[in-house]
C-alpha cells in the first residue's frame, strides 16, 4: 500500500493504518480527536456508529494488531491506551 505524502508527519508504526482509512473515516477520527460529536457526520455518510467503529477497528487490527476506538453510548472515543498518541496524529 502506498502511503500518501501527507502522512510523512505520522509515526512509522501508524502509517499503514492511516493509509487504509477512507476519507470519511479520517474525518470521523479527526472529530474524535477534537472531542466533537461524530453521530451526525456518520449519518451524513450513510453509516451507523457501530459500523464505522467496526470498520476502523478492523483496519487498525490488520495494520497495528489492536483495536483503537470504541462506541461509548452514541459517540466514538479512542481507547485509553492510544488516546494521546492518536489525538496528536489526527490533530496534525
């Protein structure tokens, strides 16, 4: 998988995961990093919260070996183990 040029500031261990994400998933993860509501954006994309979380986690598991996001009652959050690092990545 070719890594887009804009990922050059992303730590090496996260580049494969980042390259697997769709534009919509990157947008949702940016909202998560900013502590914003994701539900309306996901609906706009024609998806459901659980479906987005599952898709993102599947890509994270394939690329990184772990899941990174959870559905916590009508919104998504980064799992605590990765919260600081992923918040930084998606705020770049």
